C-alpha cells in the first residue's frame, strides 16, 4: 500500500495521448497509480479520457491541449505547468506523425512537419522537462521510437530518419544521465494497430502486407513501454519478430540491409 501511495504522488506527462499508443500508455500509467498530464491537440478526446481514467483509477488527470509542431509549444507547456506547480516525474514523448510515399513527391511542408513533431518537439520537451528531473535527482523519460529507428525505410524515409534521431538521442542521453537518478528509455514498436496503421493501409497496401506479421496491439506495446520505463531499460523492442528484425538489421552489413529493404520498399512506391 505504501508503494501505491508513493506512485500516486508521481505525475506522468504523456504527449499524443488522445489516441493510439499514447492513449494506451496513459491508461497503463493510470492503472499503475500515476497522476497524469495529458497532451494533444484534441481537447474533447483528452477530457473524455481524463474523466474516464480519474473515475476508474482514482487518479488526477490534467488536460493540456497543445500543438507540439508549433514553435515554442514545449516551452509554453512547461511554463503553464510550472505556474500550476505541477511537477513532472515521468515524461512520455509519444507524439508523432507519419506519411508514406516517395520523398520526391512529398510536399516540403509535410516533411518539415514530420521533422518538427517527431524530432524537434521531442527534443524541446526533453530540454524543458529533463533538467528539473536531474536537479531533483529523480525522474524517467520514455521516448516512443520505432523499429524503423534501426533500419532505412523507403516510402517512409523522413519518418524513419526522425525515429533514428530519437533513438540515437536516447542512447546518448542514457550515458550522460548515469548517476543522476534519471533514466531514459526508447520504446521501439513495429507497426501497431492505431490510426497510423490505417493511414499506411490506405496509402501503401503493399507495405501493409509486408509488415502484417509484425503488427502489435497498442495495449501490448504500452505494457512493454511501461515496464521498460520503470525498470530503467535503455531500449525495448516489443514482439519477438520485431526484435529479431532489429537485431538482424544491426548485425548485417549496411549495404545488404539497404538492398533488401530498398527492393521491398520500391515495390510499394
């Protein structure tokens, strides 16, 4: 009971919490007794989720609508929470966007939005919420990356590049943070049953068929992310097939990985 009370005093901030893996993570942290700060653009969905989780688990849930692709959004969010004296113990960097198709046919604005949300906004959130954790000597970060963090993905080139960036940042910071009392974890799921998968299904049916065996449920991914975060693991890849794929990708020569994935990816363009 003492452990449960201690957990209830801790607050987890989840970005992209209105649907998909973010919503599943919010539900899992609530079930674990954590209070929540829910961040996304959809105010209505966030309020519905906050009310449901508060009623079900007896936790507090604050709704903080924000478009993290906007400049200074992370800074403004941190300032609002500071004014409300809400201390963040766990940062879950989940917000992300994707688009499929040939890079040369993708509008520049679309590529920049992917970079802005997946890489720039996640980095900005770390910049504003990680230093206070280090000063307190306690905290955790969960960065939601992807199996594409390890591999080149023709037809999702910008997305894969941003996830590779976030994984590299996580690994580097895991070493910087040793001895501080703060841990950082990269959750690297494969294709998950979320709205993002529906977008891939419509835009690139061939790619969807290729990854069919690796598709995971959002709740299963969230459970693995929750466990890894609390254990202070640096990298967690949910699913045996996904783990084997990423290990093979790291072990195989880069030219071979490019050739194989290039052949498969071009078939869907």
